[in-house]
């Protein structure tokens, strides 16, 4: 896609960013991927940037654009995210430096050395002391997404009420435990959000960042990259600096469930409001099927019991 792009808000954004970063050079190229926003590679003043235009009504997904910018900047200071170049409010837009790298694959993210690198980066961000202006509570989000979906003509899948009961059990199980206190978290650790460049791994797409549970990030990464039991243990050992006990192993399993539940309900909302060409119904089914598989695992009650201790 070249200069013939005629999206009105993009034209306005490019004009305003030009005043900040220098004249645009060459074509505007739409980047592939992205199931919430539209992303474009644009050269301003001889430097390549990524311009992100938010999707329709993304605020009902719990996205706080100020928190996104703050988290991205904090992570960039740690060397684990692209630097922020500009942020506009009207029209809303975040501009980051383009990372000249490549997406990591699922197989690469499962490798011991890569798992350790991801774990160390997550721990550094979680322990950075960054205070974000919004919270990310997966237990409340699945409820809010259910309400938002219905309000926009998109019904939760069959089994939603049963899954919600399980979520409430998990919440009760971990409530009050010290390592569930809110920390700055990314909350969207999809495979496509990990890039490898010459300086290491870069984590992109910080729009769901908020003060959340470190275990949601860990479970989110584990389930999105389908880690097996051994790989989960490697992730936890690298993160905590010691081999995981049964409580930590069980807690990770429970937050894999919460990650899929949140992802499935996110798809319900998007099915009702998004204008992007994407099959959100299939996306919802994929994650809901996986959370039901976890709920029906014969070890599930053992995980609940072990996570209490």
C-alpha cells in the first residue's frame, strides 16, 4: 500500500507528525497483523517510525492510551521496547521508532535461552516501580467484556457463566497473596508482539498495559506460546531465580485459564464493535475451547488446592 492511502485520520496524523519529526519521505506502508488497530510504517525526516491508529471504540476494551505511552516509555528505558517518538490526542495516535528486526516464532520463544530472556525482561518491568494510571484486573475484565458484548449485540459463548464461576474460584484462591499485588504489566504477550533485533528482544504493543497481576503476564505468555510443563518450569525458574514449587506451578496453570478467558471475552466485544477484517468469532471459539480444556483437566482441583498454600 502506497501514497494512495486516503484514510482521513491518517492524513491528519501524518501532517501533524511531520511538523514534529520532519517531512515525510516515500510511501506510507500499512503493516500486516494487528487485530485491534491499524499500523503504518512512515519515514519522517529520514527515520522510519510506526504510526498506530486506534481501532473503533477501543476504550471499552479497557485501553488507556496514556498508560500505553507511559508503559512503552518505561520499557524503552529498560531497553526492551521501541522508543516513543510522539503521542497525539486528537486524533489519537502513538508514534514509535521502527524496529528493524523480525518477529520471533513460537518455537524460538519456547527455547530455554529465549524463555530466560523473556522472563528476565518481564521481571525487570514488573519490578521497575513504574506507576501506571490504570488498572488491569482480569477477573473484572471478563465480567465487563460480557456486559459490553451484550450491549453491542454480541453474546458471550455458551459456558460463559460456568467459566465465570471458575474465575471467581481462582480469584478467591489467590486473594491476599503477596505476589499478586499490582505491578506494571504488559498483559498482551502474543507471539507477534516479540521482535528480535541486534540489541535483543523488543516487546511491542503496550496498549493493554496497566497495574495488574504479574501472574497474568506469566500465564498469558505461557498459554499464548503453548508452553509444556517443562518449559513452564524453565520460565518460572528464570523469573523467580529458583526452581518453582508446586504453588507456583499451579498458579501459572490457573492464570493460563484467566488469560484464555480474557482473550475469549475480548473477542466477544470486538465482534460487536470492530471494523477490522478479522474473524473474531473464530478467535473467541479458539480461546474458549482451550479454557474449557483447562477447566476439565483432571489436575484442575489439585491446582486450586496447591495455589492456596
